[in-house]
C-alpha cells in the first residue's frame, strides 16, 4: 500500500522535483525499492508495461490524473475526438525535453503507441489501429472501433524517446517525467 501511495504522490510534474527532507537537511534524491518477480528483466520500459499499475516516474503521459483524480493535460495542450469517436487528435506542448536534452515531439508519441501495440507487453492497445504524426507537435491515434475507455491508456502510457529506445532502455530510461533515474542496483534488497 505504501508503494502505491508513493507512486501516486510522485505523479505531479514539476520543473524540478521537490527535495526530500532528511533530519534538518534537504536531499535532491528519492530512493525507491521495488520488489516483484522478473523486474530485473523488464525494468522501466513503458512499452513493455512499466507503470501499468500506476503513474510513470520517468516518463510523461499525454494526459494524467491530478490530486483529485481528474484528468488533466500533461504533454497535451489540447485534444479532440472525431465525431465517429475513432480518431483522437492531440496538440502537444513544444517546451518539453527528454532528460538527455532532446525535444519530445509527435514522432515520439506515435512511436511509443505503435511500439507498445506491437511489443506484446502488459499494455493492451489492441483497439489501436495506428498512431500517425500530423506535424512536429500534432499526433492522431486511430482506433479500430470507438472505445471511450481508451483514455485510460492515454493517461497511463509513458512516452519514450524514439531516438533512444532500444533493447537496453529498460535499464536506463530516458524520459520527460518528474524524476530521472540516476542509479539502479539490480538485485539489491532481495
């Protein structure tokens, strides 16, 4: 239960994460311990299901839940849904950068959704036909059929950088979320 509360508390996106207070001093780090089977083999890749059960720590999402559990924009500036409810159009913010300094664009969003659909991980995107780049900061998510609950995937799938997503990404995630992974010690705490 404590892990769930900690993850929920970490969902707020801010330019610099709040410092943790230890005694009378503030620290600019948070130490987390995860314990579940096969984590060392799956790591922190949202396209394979990392953060499937809670908000991502390292990646931003198009939409997110605020402290009142209301859906609000995260990467999205605005979005619309077509009259047939099969095309979700997103205009994304232009001021977002990944932790390696590269800008987050519509190509990253489309790549993330398409890659997740093809990955066979924990995230079920079977209703997604394809994600299409419509401009540097505009993307469309085309569904095979209307599904209003698709918004849950939109609000939970962390966006990965197309330029840096590879077979080792799960161990060294690059994201635009509120936290940055500095060190991972696989197997510690077992």
